[in-house]
C-alpha cells in the first residue's frame, strides 16, 4: 500500500471558478508535509497546474448534485488499493495551517 495520500475535490457548474481548485491545491501543497496526489472531478477541462489530476465528472450518472461525492465510496475508486488514505475537501476550504493531523 502506498503512503501517498490522495486529496479529492469535486467541481461542476459555475458556482466555483477554476481558481478555487487551484487555491485549494496550493494551500494543501503548502501545509501538508507528506507526498500526496490531488484529484479534481469536474464537468469540464480546467486550466490548472499540471500536478492537479483532472477526472471527468459525468453529471447525473449515477449521482447528481452533492451526491457526486458519494463516488469516493465506489469499489475501485481511482483504481486505488483498499486502505489508501483519501481526503475529500470542498472548494470553499482554504487551508491556513498544518494538515499532518489528518493522517
């Protein structure tokens, strides 16, 4: 099992522009002391730093609205092994202090 932590966010519609994804990523990069991957599920391709892994979010299949976040409980989510640490964060979060306590 990998020691890498996987941070995940979901972005669809127009409420939160791409800058929110970038701010979240950069604040995690600043305050998380371990190796991590950052994933953004989105309904459109965004202009983001290369380290942000974008994944297509097909709205309404099988979830809609905030239920999209339920995908993290799907079998074989992102092809990760069972026991891999995943942290889901909303786009209205800005990290301003250490995150080591999470894992």
